[in-house]
């Protein structure tokens, strides 16, 4: 629990980071061999067990930090939230990777105020890295400022995409496949993997140049959207329009490749 109630959003960010790291340690202890399952029910049970182990630690700590903030109960939900403060948490972003012994997973927590993300923490327990962003105060990796890349054109860019969910409808799946083909024609390298947030921290850190996805939940998009914005990147939908959690697509890009990426994804 916090030693004292935070007085500023910067204090709140610092205490949120401590809470997320503590929860991440619990998830790291559960990581190891591939978790076997033979049915969808067994898979869902294993996913839920990871979520519960994190939330048992994270939820009371975040509630203590912000007693009046409400909690988004379903991490796969999208769309706008009612006014006020909300915690948008993904207790195991990349949960399926965790169960398969793959290292690409994280714990995230984002505070949304009147439908605007205020602060976010993305912790990678295996790497011991913590990405943070505070609106108007920049994005950081363990205290070091992050900046998106200066890549000047898509032909020199490393770009990435992710599958929003395994039960996506056929129309969206075919749109994803088509967009990958178009990007393979125009970009230097195309990466495809889950989860979205780990691609977005790479865009914020300047390691990759753009990320796009069709559909997606608030918990997938909000942490990375704030990190990329505060690192100097552009966030829109794939047609270049302002992005909101209700948008049907998402694009995060360094300024030098954003227009090219929009042109490719709308071809």
C-alpha cells in the first residue's frame, strides 16, 4: 500500500510504477515451462490464473492510490468510457506468450481521466524494464527519456502489426492479411507478433518506426498510445484520422513515416 496519498500526477505515476513492479514479480514467479492444455476451457483457466495472481496484488494497491477511480473489469473491451477516472489494466499483456514459455509479456496500468490517458506504466518483468509516460511530461524507460525514430521514409522503416484477438471475424482477418502484404511491398521489414504493447514500446523507444492494428481493446492500445505520443510520435487510425478507443483501426508512427504508412494501409 502507498506510504501516503500522492499529491500530484507525477507522484501518482511513481507509486503506480511501484505497484506494477510488485505485481510483475508475481507473474515472473509463475513463468517457466510451457503450460499444457487440451481444451479451450483449460486454456482460459490458465490465462485467468495468471490474471488473478497479478490482480490480487495490483488491484488493492491501485485502489488505495485512487479510491474514487473506477475499474475497467473486462480487458478486451473497447470504446469510450464514462467521465471520471478509470484504471485500465492488463494484468498479463501477452498472457498466451507467458503460458507458452515465450518472453514477450508485460503488466500494464493506465489511468484514464475523462476519456484521456493521464499516465501509464508498462513493466517487463523478465527484462526488468519499466516504461512510463505522463501527459505533457514525456515518456521514459527507467528514467531515461524516450524519442521516436527519425527514419525519413517507409522504405527504410521497420514496421509491425499484431493480431487483436484470436476470435476476430473473417472480414477483419482478411484486412489484416492484406495490410501485411501491402507493407511487405513498401517497408524495409515487417514484424508480426503479439502483444501490441510490446511493439508500441519499441516505437516509443525509436527501435521500430510504426505499428498498426485493426480493432483492439483499450488495454491493448492506451498504454502504447500515450508512450508513443509523449515520445514524439503520431497516433491516428490507419486513414490518418484522430484515434479514439472507439476507432476501428490504430496507427502509431514516427513523424517521418506516418504519411507513407497511411498511404500504404489505405491503398
